[in-house]
C-alpha cells in the first residue's frame, strides 16, 4: 500500500502513477528526457546501455553500449552545461571496488569523447555508487575513504576526464550512495547518509574550497523505517525533490527497500513525502533516480535486474516555478547538444512562391537567362537557409567552462 504525507497546504505532488516494471534489464536504471517527445532509457551492469524511447517509454530504436566496455559495475552519470555527459563507474581490478573509470559522451551518447582511469587498484577508497557532478564550477566525483575517521576524497576532472586535483573533505555524509548538485552561488550541495539503512539524511553545502558552510540533518518519514541511499536529487523552482530508499529492520534481502519521494523547501524543511514503490516479500528495489520534463517527474530504480519507474505529476506553480501553471516548455537540460529535432528554419521560407516580377513584362522572351536567385529559394528548393550545418558550427563555438581547482 502506497503512503503519502503532506505537511503543507499547497501540495507540490499532485498525482503518483502506479509503478511499472519494464523489460529493460540491468541495474542503475535511469529515465532521462531527450526532448519533449523522446526519452533515454539507461541501464548499467558491465557497460552503459542506452535506448531511445517514445513518451510512453516504449523503445523506438535498438539499444547500444555507450561505453563500449563490459567491466563497469556501479555508475554515476551527470549532464554538463554544454550538453555532453560525464560518466564515472567503479571497476573491480585487483579487489572489489578498488578502481574507478571515467568517460565523456556526446549529447546523444553516440560518441565517446574521452575516457580514462580516475584511479586504479586503490583499496583505500570505495568507488561504488559515487556521486558525480558536471556544472559550471564543479566537474568531478567523490569517493568514500576507508578507515575509522569518516572522510571522502573529491577528484576534479577536466573535459578529457583527466584528474587535475583531489581534496579530502568531510565524510558526513559519506560519498557512497549520495548525490551532488551545483548551487546557483557556485557552492556544492551533497545529499547522503552516514548510518547504513538507519538514517538520517544529511544536506551539506561546501564552498568552492570544499569547506563545509552549512549542514542540515533531516529525519525523513516513515519514522519507524531506516532512510538511506538518497541518490535521487532534483531542484525544481524553490523546492528540492529527494528520492531515497526506506525499509524496516530485518525486511527484504541485502540492501533493498522501497522508494520514497520527498519535497523539501529551500531551507531543507520537509513539506511532503510519498511512497513510490510497493515492494514486499523478500526482494525490494535499489538505486533511485529522478528526472523531469515539465510537470512530469520520473522516479526510476531497479529491482531483480529489471528497470522500474513511476510517473509523478507536480504542481509547478506550488514548487515556485515562474509561469509554472502553463507548463509549456521542457526544462533547459532536456535537449541534446546535437538538437536532433528539426531546427525551426528548416521549413520553407514564406516567400517560396514566385514573386510577381518573375513573369516577363512583355510577350517576347528575354535575350539572356535570368540571373540566379540569391535570396531565399523558389519552388522545388530542398532546404531553406540555416539548418543543421549552421547549428553544428554554433555548437563548436561553445566556450570552455571554468573548472573547480
């Protein structure tokens, strides 16, 4: 039975659809908006399989391996401001979770732009389920350090996924199972947990020198269950959406549970909570993820090597999105850089009908052929001015981003 708790009168969550078990096989199931009509269905396990799907999440093309590798275990994926993707995954080389490998993809995942080891055969750190961020200021990943004193190590990655800096920072929360978000002020927000399968959830803000400037501890409902693995993180208007795992003690197997979605205000005060998945018996779900297109939020996770998702409708106006009631456009980060949807200027220009002066003014034919038309094109022209070629040239002019050092 799904449960919902509302602590504010103006509810952000307006509807939660019945969870769907898909035929997509693998762990780390993510549903990412490509544009208003299409979605990327992502699964991990060995590599990173990408399948394009329609608005009902039905495949429209054959899935393909973006990484071209088969040794990647646990995954972190983040979209960059230029539309490319940063992917960091754990690898077992000499020991379990002793290595991490990074890749950079084009916006449609078809081209591997760069790849390389973040670090290899380093047993002092745990590289699984690491938070990844790719913003204007922050680009990199953090791993949990092994040892009595809890701490994490941040790795700055450049556009070629080479390590340019590493810094030890607080282990509260731990990097494993956490999420990153670059803030508008250039600081870095980390959301995660410390005590495995017990909670609470920590919201820690770091300045650009990785000094903690604010930490908020939140006990998420239900109160009789442990809260952990808050990998789903999304900022919408003035509120934060967080998806995490929840379970009672001695239920489910291994580290599995049910997925909950929470709404918090800008100060991380809890506003609403709703149970999204409804697993029971011995097996539950794991690795929650959030994405959004307009007022449609997709909560995804995996269970027994199958992708699951639930569509959640939110009130954008209640979330503080300006003009949210209209919901006429997708979020800025949903379109791939290649802009595979037809550009606006590919339709025939309005002046494609022959102008009046194209007919001879008298009955005698001209002595010489008419000069070629230089503006627009006449009937039968295949393309108008501009088009994908010019759009591609524009993409090449994107300035390199300033990285955190």
